[in-house]
C-alpha cells in the first residue's frame, strides 16, 4: 500500500474525478482495495470524502432543480 499519498491529495483527486472511485484510484496509482482500506481506517479521510460526496450531490440537485424550473 502506498503511504506517500496524503489525505489532502486523495481528496483533491477524488473531487477532481467527480467523486468517482475508479478514476481516483487510476489518478493516484492505487487499487480500489487500497482506496477502501485507507478510507475505512482513517476517520479524517473518510469524513473528507463523505463531505465531497455530499457536495457533488448538492450540486447535482441544484442543477436538477434549475432544469425543472426552466421546464426541462
């Protein structure tokens, strides 16, 4: 398991890749298993990733509401 990737780097990659785990793992050069081991064993990382998930959900919901408001 790579130990040279900081939590901040992991979160930035996760956000940049639209909270897509596979794309994040590719960008970081780690496996999905490594991603989930790190996420599940580090409360701070888990919290930051969950915040990123909530942020993208909020963004998607706001865009959906805009589209509905415009009659789409």
